[in-house]
């Protein structure tokens, strides 16, 4: 399978040769792991990000199966996650190219190309300045509520991110936060898609947010605002869910200990 939007069709034929050319693209490497590489590339006058998958091998597949995790064997998972989130009206990078080749799941070749999101800053970068230079109160509240809303939409629609950290939320700096923050969710290659999100994956996602936000000086009221928006119900009802929220906190604290 090879799917290219019109802006790429003049550079790469929709043939096996075109697939080979795309898999051979070289640019600024952002991440390189065994069997997968993420690069920033320039094609014509536009900047894109490409994730190239070269096959994970049977060892990795068996390891995931033994851990009761669905193995990620190609870029298809991210392609489907982005399509699903677009249907749910969650901002994500726009896909301009996708390809997958092969039958053996251990040696599939695949790629996904997305447009670069410009004039953005990750919430991790933005929030590092908050303790020295606090944001406007309502700006912080609106960002917290929007992160909670995105998390709620994912989980209510059978999705989980699996790397749900604030560094994967990009704020559009061209849209005033006072008008409602425009946040894009990125790095979706491990996202889970099901009819219903199992609670253990919900807890893991929320624990990731808790862990990645723990040193930002958020107050108890900030966390309560998040919880209320995430559950979309009165705070008195949310506070009755202590068992669930304690699971989130305990898992988040465990992540903190693992990264000390």
C-alpha cells in the first residue's frame, strides 16, 4: 500500500520505486531506535516529519505478547490513530503520506509522513517557565481543562496514548490562549485503539500526565480542575472516586521513582 497526497505525488511515483525513494530519505534525525527512525525532512518547499519502520523482529513481537501488549509492527497504528483523532476533532499533525509493504509482521517496511506543526511549543517547554514567570491565571486554567478534555475524549472513544506526557502536547502560539488553547497531540505510534479503553491503560495515561507535570508547581486546585473536567461531572462526584484516583497517583509516583 502506498498513499500520497497531491503535494508529494510530483516527487515520488506511487510505485515500488517511489516507496524505496521515501524509505531512503535522509534528514535531521530526531529519534533512532532499532527498526524505527524519526526524521525532519524538506521536500520541495515544505517541511515534514517522517517515521520509517524497518521491521521489529519476532523477538520484539513475542516480548509484547508475553506482556499482554499489542506489538507495534508498522506505521499503520499511527496512521489509524491520527485518522480516528481527526474524526473526534482532536488536533493532530496532518498525514500527507503513508505506505506499508510486506506480509511477514516481523519484517514489514512502512512509513508515515506528516506536515511539520509550525509556531508551536510543547507544554513541557512552556511550563518550565511557569514557576519563575507564572502564566495568567485563566490561561493556566484553560490549558489544564483542554488537556483534561482531550484525555476524556480519547478514553471515552476506546483510545489510549501509552506515552501520555505533556511534551506530546503542542500549543499553537498563533492562537491566543484566552480564546481557547489550540493543542495538538503528537507521537501516536503506540496509541491503542479499541471499542473500550481498559482501565489499566486509562490509569497509565493519566499517571503519565501526573508524572510529567509533577514538578511544575501545580496546586491541589489545579489537579481538582483537571479531575472535574476529565470526568465532566460535579466535583463532589469526582471526589467519591478515590480508589481510581489513588491508582493514578500511585502509578505516577512509581514512574517518578523509576526516573530518579
